C-alpha cells in the first residue's frame, strides 16, 4: 500500500528527529566567525582549513609581522588578514597560535572585554590554563594540542577545557578543531604533557622510524617515490586495520608472525634491539621537556 502524503510527512519528520538526536553538541554548534591570532605555519593551516570546512564562516588571521601578513594575503586571498588584534563582534572562536613567548606582549595590548562572548582556544605549547585565564581576562578558555597532520585534515588534536569553560565553549572548540581532523578530550590538563609527546611530536617520531623503511626500500632498488609510497601505504593500512576492529598492536603483530616465518624473524630482531623500549623512552623524554617548558 502506498503511503499518503500525511504518512510521508510523519515518517520523514521522525527520521529528521532521530538524526537530530544523534548529532553531538559539536555538530549543533555554530561557528560563523573565527579569528586565528598568529599567522605562522600552524595558524595559517588552521585558518585555511576553517575557511574550507566551515562554509560561509568569516575567518580572520591576525599576524603582527607585516612581511608575514603580506605573504599570507598573497598565499591565501580568501582570508582576511589583520596586523593587530581588534575584538571581532560575535566571534565564536578565537584560536591563539602565537609563540608562547609572545603571550605577555599580546595580552598587555588587549582592550577590556577583548574576548566578550568568544571561546578562546590556545595551541601554545606549555602555557597552562591558569596562566591563560589570568593573562587573557576570560574564563572561557581551552587548551589544544594539534599536530602537523592538520595540513591534510588528519590531525589528532587533544582538547582540554578550563574550569570556567562551559558546554557551549567545548562544543564550539570541537566544531572548529574538527576542521583539521579528529578531536579527543582527555580527563584533565595533566594529560596534555603526554599529549605533547604522543600527539604533538608523534608525526616527527613516526617519520624518524619510517626513514628506516624508506632507506631499506631504496637499498633494495626502489626509487625514492616508490619507497615512500610503499612505506606510507603500509603505515596507513596498518592504522586502518587496527582501528577497524579494535585489535591491539600486540595482537596484530602476533597474528602476523607465523612460527619460523619471515615476520617472526623481523619481530625478533626488533625485540633484540629493544625498539619498543626506545620509543617509550623517547616519548617520556618529550613529555618531560613539555613539563620543563611549562615551568
């Protein structure tokens, strides 16, 4: 039996209601104006991704250096570039992508209520939430740790709200940072030092290990492009495989290691060289350095 128009309306409305219920707070958040303070590499990447992913949003970059501002205007004509910070009425999100050492000079020049009604997200490594709240004069502050994969929309970003940030602040921050990749909210700020090691420095550490793969491929006779392609797809496929069914790394390499086979030989060699211990030690030293820089 065909549905009547009334039946269709009721069913379709129910589908819409269910879909709306499934949406997260970040999905519902509206970010129609965003300001990125600091037009360096990560700041310009975030601004560009915000412009791409948040259709119709007004994105402004504040870059105090006249030379860098000019270069950014030429490279990203779609972005509005300013050389000094002026509060943007109704700005939903302000991303602070300044060097940590520049925070004091930036904050000292802020007008009263500079961040009125805005959610402030700092990606300045090592600058604690209590410092940000005190220097910026607002409680609506969150810290984030993105990584270089933001360039291709594949960042793993850790996001930690301050004690005065509310649910709307978190939703807006997640909405903005989802433009550069995935977002994870840890239990508290103490996790961000480990996040700096694992997330912030992770791509560089992985690339360092990857060089062993590409060097081997080159010595085996593959050209540079083929060596990189082979290595990237192996890592990409391994990550997807682990994530697809929740398999642990140990389960995966155990499953692939047939007794007396080729993979087992390689795993044994890595164990003899204590590779896993070396990686953990590298991450621990990176996290310790993060804590030192934060004072």
